């Protein structure tokens, strides 16, 4: 049950990151939201919680760090997609 909760939390954080960055008329890429949310939550949330001295617990610093981490991952992913060639023959 915890695993499903983590995936849902990551998905919500990833979707929030996509909404913060804007995009195509408010549409959300749910696959990218899950990946960005999980990676961003792990890196940003863990780092923010440890720097704030909260340890590994669900605190506001971890949630804010998760959102910041997901925004960074989503922005990096969009930048990488923009640089890659569209049609390679």
C-alpha cells in the first residue's frame, strides 16, 4: 500500500511541476509526471528534509523540496527534448 501511495504522491508532485512550468493548454503528460515526481521527490525532498534537519519524515520542507526537484527534472527533460533532432533520416 505504501508503494501505491508513493507513486500517487509522485504523480501529483510531477503534475504540479508541469502546471508550474506551463505547457500545452494545461495538458499533463502523466508518464512524465510520474517519473519527474518520483525522481524529483527523491532528490529534492530528501535533500531538503536533510538540510532542514527534519530527517526522513514527511514535513513541509520535504514537500517543497519535492516540488522544486520535480520542477528541475521537468525543465531539464523539456530542454533535452527541445535539443534533440525531431526527424533523423
